């Protein structure tokens, strides 16, 4: 019996025509004329593949793909975006939403069949189970750092917090960047062409182990170990390598007393999976009205994933001095959640440290901002002691 393919398109003529073509090739066809209907079908009688249009009125194809990828019961279903949208940005958005392939309309039947056959074949490749971590070591405390958008200082916070944790707790710390193609720590520290994460992403997930990861770690002069992402934009192709990042996170948790992970902006497919391994999440908040609104939405989404008060901490991060930003009182009035630490703006010092390739907490250990990093590190260490 042929594989079952779910075709999702609000154009009934397309549903009928493409369905007939694939039926003649021996495939079983299920049709949905809306995104909502498609989600309902996949949660019941699961298809072997989804052929998904993008432009639909109630829920577009990007959102359908994200929902399928975020649900463990449907996350492994192969998806081909089949659409009239031909721009490069549209294709990138499709892959970022979780598509395995992208095919533009109109297409020749032979091309359609070739893409369907290839994607189904990839989906059938057997994957060996990922070996469990060596649990003879005690599991460390994993902290994820994120924000609602890029440019708020997630990487700077992650790096300086990790170094502060090392110094304050006197325990081993690993700092990891889970941002393929968007790494910034290497450049800030003066490391050229970091390939730690890239090497791991080129391995099958089942080949990743503690020993393999250990071989890709940089030892910084502060004593922390670093697992760095490439800053080459081409490495963004690994944005859907969710199984790889999950394997890395599972092992890292047993490789240090503290693991601090730069998760970047928003809840990407990688972050959605890695949150399972985080003991707490620190959310960066910018004192700007639109950012506050979006961060409230992020916190609500994290709460649905089990990160309520006690597992989520907000820090107010002032990256620059400007009259256009809210005061602390205004932020507290609109944000409505506790703020753990308020970082003082120090743009000149931050720039000098970046130019010197030295983290702020090392270059200016007695500075007020460094003291605030120390306080945040102490708060985390205190929560770990309570947990123990």
C-alpha cells in the first residue's frame, strides 16, 4: 500500500489536480482545504508526508508547519511547501518554519514526483537512538538565555554571566551558543572561524557523545569552556537540525555544574526542543513599549511550557542611555512580572571590551555592571543550593 500524503490547499482545483497526479503514482491522498483542518487530520490519522500551500486565509502554511514541528506527535512528519511564492525570502521563511523541501507552482509532474519521492525516502532512513549521557556524573544546572528579538544583548549577557558563575561558584561552567550562523561570541573574544557547533552538526545525531562534544570545546582564560556557533551566515542552514541540538543539550547537562545556553531571539524550533532541558530561563527585557508588549507574549508562551514564576527570571537590560526608553517605574507598571536585575547602561565600556576581545566582567571587574552580573550569578547559585 502506498504512502499517505496530506495535501493542504484552499484552492480546490489544485487539491483535485495534484491529488489525482499523486494517486496515479500509487500514493494514498488525504485533502485539507484549510490549515486548521490540516492540523486536525495530522493529530488523528497521521500522514507520511504533508504537501503544504502557504497562502491560506485562516492559518497560513508557515504557521501550520510551526505547529506540526512544535508537537512531538507530528514533529517528524516530512513537509514540502508547495506554493506560488517564489522569492528567496519566502523560501527561507518556509525552511525556518520547518519545511523539508520547497516547490514552486506551477511545476511539471515529473518534478513534483521526484521531490515527493526524495523527501519520503529521507524520512524513511532509519536513525539509531541517541545513547544516554553518562549519568555517573551529577546533572548540572542548565540556564537558557533568550529575548523576544535580536540585538538586545543575549550573547553579551550569556558570556558575562557564565564567567561570573565560574568565579562566584568556583564550579565548572560551559557556555554554549545554540545559534547557527548567528554566533557573536567568537568575534567578541577574538576567535576566528569557530567550528565547534558546526562540526557537531555535520555528525549524525546518534554519533554525538560527551567525548565528541568535549573535543569541540574552547577553554577560555577565565576557566569557562565554550561551545561556539559559527558567524558564517551560510551556517544558518542548520536552523532545523533540532535532533542534533537536542543531543548536544542532553550531554552538556552532565558535563559541567553549570551550563549557560544562548538561545537567541524567540522560540525557534531549536529553542522549543531545548527548553525541555533547561532548569530556568532568563528573559532579557528592553525598556521600550513595543518590546515590553512582545516580551509579555513570550513569557505567556513560556508559561504554557512549564516556565512559571520560579523558573523564569526577567532582567532589564539597558544597552544605551536614551530619553526614549521607559523608566523602571513605567516598565514595572506595564510588564507586570518581577524583574530580577536592572542592568545599568554602559555602552562605552561594552564597546571597549569588544574591541579588546575581553569580556566586561574581566576587563572591569569592579564596575557597577560587573557587580550586577555577579548578583545575577549569586542568585542562580542560591537557587541551585535550594534545589540540592
